[in-house]
C-alpha cells in the first residue's frame, strides 16, 4: 500500500459552467444520479491527489507514516492537504482512520470551516457524511461527498501519526465561481443526497431511473448459435445510446467468455468496444459478480448505463465464438436485448465518444506493470474492472502492486496498493478484502486464496480523469519490481475524441480461464466448523503468509473444512503440520468415508512436516469438504496445522 501531490491537466468542460454561474454542491451531487454529462470533456480542470505511496519504490506506503503528510506543524499536527484555487475534494479514502479530529480550512487558513473525527467521515454518525457516499466496506473507508472551495482548502489532522490515505480533488480554471462547502446543508442539497440514497438503494435500477427525457427502445429477441454474429442495434443517423440490457434465459457463466460485445461508431475501422461479454460486464473468472452503478450482471440480466454519443451511425453486435475450437455440446443461446437511444447526436466540440479497452496478459511481463489503458487523443477515464490471477500457489501477494496514471507523458497519480485503488484495504484479512462484494462505485469481484485470484472494479463518475494528448494507466503485480508471476485481464471505460487500436482481440486462447493445478488452503482463512470440545489459537509461526492454527482437542473432536471454492476433480492431499510430544492422533474423512488410517503425530520435540502426502480426495459440487477426527491417547491433545495443499491429478 503507497504521499503524492500531482496535478492532472484536463480538458474542455463547457465554459458556461464556470463563467456564467456559481458551481454549487447540488450541481456536483447531480453527477451521481444523472449521467448525461458524463461524455463531456473537462475544460482546463486540474485533477490532483495526495497519496501516501513509498517514494523509494518500496512497499512502505503508509505503514510507518513516512509519506503520510504534506508537512508537520509546530504543534505536531499533520497537514494532509493544502491546495490553492477554486476546486472540490472528490474522494477521501483510507484503511486506517483514527479517532483524532480533522480540521477543514475552506477559503480561510486561520479558522476551520468545520471539524470532524477522522473516523466519522465514514461511519454515518455525522450528517451529511452518510451512506451511500460515505461508508466503509472491504477494509476501506471512503468519502465521496463533494467538498467545494472557492479559494483554498487545507486539511489538518490533530494527531501525531497518519498512515494510509488518498485524497483526490479537482482544481477549476482561474475565475471560476464556486460556492464553498458549508454546514448545515441547504434543502436542495439535502434533496440531492436523498435522491442518491433512494436511487442507489434499488436492487436493479432501470433506464427510467436515470433518464426522464424521452427515448426510444429497440427490442430484439435473438437465438444465437456458435460462430454466429447477431446485430443488436443499428442507427444510421447521429444520436446517442443511453443504455442497453441483455438478458439470457439461463445463466451464461463461463459461456460469456466465448461471446464478444462489439460496438462501432461512424464507420470507424476500429471498434469502440470489442471484448468478451463477461469482461465488459464485470464477471470474475466465468461467474457473474459486478453489480455496480454503471455496469453489471447477475448471470442472466446484463446492463450498461454509460452514455454513448455518436456522430453519424452506431452498431452493437454480439459475436458468438466457437469455444476452444468448437465445442459441439454448446448450443443455442436465447437472448432478449433492449437498447435505449435518443436522436441527440454528439457535440463533437464538447463530448467524447465512449470506448472500452480490453487487455489480457498471461503472464504479465516480469519487471513491467500490467497495462489497464493506453490511449491517445483527448478524453477522460471513467472506470476499470480487473481480474487478477496469481500463477504460483498461495496468498495473493501480487495485489500489493500499486496503480499509476501517466497523463500526457507525465506520471500524475500513484496508488498505495491494488485493493486500495478499488476503495478496499487489507486483502486476506477476515471481513476486509476477503470475498466478493459489489457496491455502486467500486467493489471486489472475487477473492480466493486456494485459487490465488481476486479482482476489483471502480467507476470514476464525479472524479473522471482527463487527458489532452495521451493516457496510460498501469498496475503493478507484486509489492516491488513487478516480479510476481501473474495473469491479468481488464476492461477500462473511457471517453475520447478518437478510436485507439486495441493490442489484442478476443480469441479462444486469450479468453481461456486459467485454472491452477496446485492449491493451498490456510486454515486461519478457511470456512471451518468444529464439534465437541476444542480450544483454538492463531499465531504467526512460519513464513506461510497466514497464521498457524494451534488446536487443543479431546477424544472425538472434529474439524470440518469447506472446499466450496475448489473446482471439481480428483486431487492428492498434502498436509503442512507439526509433530510434537503432546500431539493427538488424527485421521481424515470426507463426510462418513475415511480417507486415511489413524496418523500418529507424536515426536520427542516439535518439528514441522512441511508437505506430507496423506490421501486422494474426489471433490464435487455436492461433496466439497473434509474433516479431521481426533484421538487423545494418554492425554495427548494438541494439533498444529499450517496448510493443506491440493494437487490436481
């Protein structure tokens, strides 16, 4: 996880916003429920970030607080942000809030405009810092409530230590009139917050929730077979697609990796979107996962609400590739498609076209970060969905890597860890970044230590990142030097004034889902049930990336471990455990079937057995667990377990 102070020079937001009316909080809140302005360029807007990343290239991104403040005041308070000009704070993120006070100096360096306990920016205890814009999940604490200022903004922590944080902001062109943030909120500002809360609380918001103006619906029912291409929508005059939905009669799952979404505008030779359906809609390794504000799917219903303006024509197609050279068992897929559009064509001087950049690297080159988006032209970045797979068994250490953004040839943003970039924190810790969870603006796509994979997504709706000539966003794989063997796949969503050639196009080989043949299960992080008397303690003991579990058992005690994340198949099981003078006897079972005889773990002194083959095990969807049974001869009642290793046969 990783202090950064950079400015990103943006482009071309209509000058009327800045020159003829005062920008207010209610206008900024509108971005969260009205997407009509999303294609608009930013005009002379600078985007900045204060981030705590390690300047040396190491992994001290906040652990020691070395880079966690702009300066330390004479009274030892810490300045976290100090910017001049008119602007707005868009996002404050941290996994390490404290109970110290934060003072916000808005347009006044002498007296705070308001103060709040750092933690209460996110807890919902202090209005208007309430959900859904301010909350904490997946190990991260985030505040998306816009905090506008007319002349300056400074944030001071009344504490002696800060750790990880990222503070993102816009600075507007000189002369921009801004109404500074003040408390209490006015009624129209409260109303905008309530609108956001109501809309985001809907399980499946539809097009009518985002667009109240008239639009046309084009509906098609399609029976699509392998090697066929279906036309979902076509327009031969200028206009804009304001959203589309694709619904399948049955869950598509891995089949969605064999179907490509292809969108083309204005007769361009390079498609604006050309990627697997699964990846565009935020699947995680063949399973529907993302249900975000802008894009998502439940396996059957898929939706996209990014506005797509075009000049002369537009076409949406679905290409059904033959899986793995043509699997005869795969048949027809029945789909219902709705595309919503208007005849409002693109304002080429003020708006970009929508693009999705798909990339896949297996392996990601050693010594180089993974490329999420590389684009030329004028535009702005609005989101990314990433699937990250480790190619060595064990913990997801590749997710220590930082994201970095290069705008017009200069690095402008640098993150503090992969899950941090998705508003999370602390992967592999219980109730932090340890499972899939979908939130409106960001989330975790999946998390599995046995399969050594995870993923995340984030939409940049109020904090879109502009570029004038070029844009490059990358993410590291591993804590340092991009050395962790990895397989990464991503889709980046952006607007631009020109098409950019995608490095690769989907095919059977580069859309195949990697499946490891060696899987590690750490009992500290596994789904476990226990029966009869047992005491348990978790302690750091060996360099296995997780704590060792120390069990005190009795006769007939039982530990049952779930294998629900493990793919079906036959495996050889190995144990990493300790022998010792007080060790109990144990045997392994799968439900009521014994997998081993009784095993004697007794030894004169404690010694680690790092990988002992113990049995074969067949795992199915209906039989996906195993158990330890215990005997305690002569009162020997200890069992120490480090790992379980499964090797696919």
